[in-house]
């Protein structure tokens, strides 16, 4: 005969064990979305950004995550294609129910995909979108990257005052919103600084032959060449400059697209002397920055760039906003983002009422030498 008392005790024990196991189960993660260029010719930007996110994500979760749960990121690859970026944002909002989206990588993509997130009232945060007009897309569009309008004038003023640049040739990609926006900023800054533009040459982002433009540039004998472009065409310009024998003393002054170690990897010593403005550089002595650099090197066996640093800080900013919101609710997160104050590897950060970075005082001018960026000497 079955001992009913023992059977009842066993049932209670089993129920208790089940309840404990259910209660002890880790909470479901809070999953946000990210749209980055992970494949294709411009993936050097997106991969660096993803690395920065993932490094910070590990630290956020080690410290307890958000809302009593781990934070997770659902990635979508835009491949640098505007239509793919639009579809990625739609998928993250629809299928993934993401309460916030990071990215996209390029300003072109944000101009295409940002309106989708804004219409659906999902906050979207660009970490590398520097073109004029990004946050004007709508009240749900934020960016943590300094606009080129804040960086380029500092770079050109430094070139004028420290290197004696008085006359320049200007080159830009005329089929790319980021590069065209950068050119507009450069043109206005050059005029304001009293630097003469001798010639303006255009090209396409997929061009590989720059001999005609560089021959014209060489003929006008500029003090420097000002370039607004992404890494691939910029590297081609540098190689053409060297091939035509334009002296190393004629510096190339770039916008944010040239602010990547990849420019040295592709162009080799032809990239030596490139000058860019940046809110960050790897040699910054701040202990927070040095800890980040060491952790990045340990995890990825390579040096971080500005794009990784901005992404790293942004993940903490977003995590702080989700905590302050108290729920994975897009509207509450949007409101909390505007109030976040964070000190990271780039220094103190907060948003302006227009959802741009508030502090623009940290811009430095760096130059490439032997494949690495350091402070302009």
C-alpha cells in the first residue's frame, strides 16, 4: 500500500523545488536594438562601434544590468545600404519590440531610417552620425557624436595658426550626404577663417581613380588638401597624392570620415601627416580612458578608435536612461535620455535640448604617423 503521508510530503517538496527554480530563474533580458555596418566596404566603422557596445555591455551586466535584468543588444546589419537600414529599424521595432535603437552607422542611413523610428516614437541614438540636420529629423532622434560643425572649424583654425595654411584645395564626395554635409561645413569655415580655396574637386564614393583630380590639385600648389570623404575614397586620394609626388609638407586635412586607424592600414605611409579633429584620442591620460583602452586591447587584441570610444560611452548613457526611466518604455526612456549626465572616456556628457552633445570643449587635433594617431606636434 502507498504511504499517503510520505507521498504528500514528496509532492510538497517537489512543488517547493519547482517554485524555487522558477523564482531563481534569471529575469528575461531587456533587449535594445542596434543597426550597424557589419559587412561591406565601410564595415570598419560598424565593427569598431559593435566592439565598443559589447565591451560596455559586459561591464553594465557585471554591475547588475538594468531594471533587475541583463541588458542585451539585438544587432541588424545595414551593410551601409539605406534601404537595408530602413528594413533593419522596422524589424527591430516590429519583430524585436526594441524600446530603443542604437545607430545607424552613417548619416546617410540615419536620414533614411531615423524618420521611421521617430514616426513610431522609438528613441534612436546615433553614435557616429555627424552631418548637419541629424537631430532635426525629429524629437526621438539623438546623437552622442559631435557634429562636424563643432569639430571641423577647430581643425582648420589649428592648421592655419600652427602650420601656416593659407590656401587649400578642397575635395569631397558629391554622392554621399555625410561627405556633402562635411564639405558645406568646411567651405563655411574656410571662408570665416580667411583661408583661400584654390580649387574644389568632386568624386564618387565608389571611385578608385583620383589621378585627374589630384593632377589639378598639384597644379594649383596648395598649402594643404581638405577632404570630406569616407575611409575608402580618402585612402585612394592619399595614394594618388603620393604617386603624383605631391610633397609630404602638403598635409591632408580630413573630416570625421578619416578619423580611423583604417586610413593608415589601407594607405600605408601615404597616410602619414593626415590631420583630423576628434573629441577623443587613444593617448588621453585620463584613468577612465586608459582603463577602457586596456580592456579593449585585452578583449579584441587591437587598439580602439574614436568610433569604438563613442559607442562605449553611449551604451552606459543608454543604460543610465533605462534605469532612470524605470521601465523598458520608449517614451519614458526618451524623456530620461534628455536628462542623463555621464562622465566617460570622452569626458563629461549630457544632451542639449536639441539632443546633440552639450559639451564641445574637448576637441583635439590629431595627426597620423606610422599608422597611429597622436596629438598634432
